[in-house]
C-alpha cells in the first residue's frame, strides 16, 4: 500500500486523476492541501489543510502529488523536498532549467525522489508502439508528424495567464515535443525552424521542425485555437504508422496502432487506465528509473525554454 498526499486540487486532478486513484486499491490518500472551502469537499477519512504547509507535510506518507498551477510547481516541489518528502508533480515540473537542476540537488542531498508525470508513456499503446519502432517493423524511421491541439475558450483559465505559467507551449506543446525523447530516445535535437503564434503577448499555438542525431525529422504542432487533434504519424523506409489519441485518453480507453505496409494492419491495444499505470510505475521506481525520468524532463524543458527565446 502506498500513502500519498495531494498538494492543491486542480480541475484536471479532480476530473481525471482522483477517479483513477480511487480505483487503485494499492493507493490511499491521507491528506489534501487546498484553499477550497472544506464544506464544498466531500472527502471522508482524509485530513484537509487550508494553508499550513508544514502541518500538511508532517503527515506520514510516501509521496506528495503536486497539482498546483504551473508557476507554483517549482516552489512547491522545493519546499516538499526540503522537508524530506518524495514528490510526483504534474507537468511542466519547472519553467526553467536551473530550477530543475536545483530540485535534483535538493533531492540528492535529502535522498529523496521527484518525478514529472508524463502519463501517456505508461499506457500499453505507447509501450507497444515503441516496441514496433525498435523492432524496425517499418524499417528505419525517416520522419514523424505529431500534433496535440485542444480548443480552449475559457479566458479565465490559468492557461491564458502568462504569469501563472500559462501558454500553449507549456501545456499542449509539451506533449509532441516530449515524443522526441520518450518514444525515440533522442540524445540531441537541432531546431531547423519554428513558428510561435501569440495573442496578447501569450503563445496560443506553435509548430517546429527538428532533427535528431539519428537524422529523423520531426514536424510537431500544438494549439489552443484549432479543432481537437491528438495524433502521431511515423514514416519509415518500408511503410508508415498512424496512431490517434496518443497523448490524452479517457480514463479507460482502448487503443489502435495502424500499420501501413502494402496493406493496412491494425493492432488493437487493451483497455487501460494510463493514470493508474503511471502512478504504479512512479511509486515503485528505482534510482535508475528516476535518473532516466529526470534526464527526459530536462531534455523537454531545454527545447521549450529555447523556443520561448525565439
């Protein structure tokens, strides 16, 4: 049994993460730190804290799950690690490279772990797709197209507040950019060209063309203003692969991998809860896996930070 505490109740956490945790008999929530009125929260047998961080962290638990707004992630992670708690944090875990490096130093000093949640990497769809690529079913990979576009109209959403770490790049852009490292294990990335679209000094969409050390070309795009798209297409020497819903999925969702080599072949992937699978994997991660997760987070952040300078 793993005991976890929750730092802040984001809409995403309440809508997707919490229902998934409740289905996992190996995870128990012991406390929640939130500024929401206790009268509005229907949690039984869970200690609720409004503002006393120290008291909250004095609880006995294995991990704290940080679900605050983007701009608060670094300080919240830092405070928890300094108080010798293991940390799981929603993406983006930090907004700057030096922040991420500092968290690593604090974690190492206190012999604690911290990890960024990249949920889709734990779904059987992603794991099967990676095996197909590594087995060279369509030969060596030549180029990849990937998009994550989610229309958001609510201007009161924190994603439209730059000072809160908002913007499409930090949010939906994170996912197609991450593919270069999670699915293809890229070591080095060269940005060939980029286009960041802004509105009221906030990025709302973007696209980049990159190349890694294996000479794979990536065409990646994201947006808050386009119709919904959540897809990856992978082109190899001997065919191509098409996968929908690669990033975000319903709590329980099956998957399909379509392989085109002369004829179409569809591989069906079993119904799975990627949030639950992500928790199980992160809670049981060893030092080697933790270090790999840190390196992946740093590579993603470097690309995002470089794009913000353009």
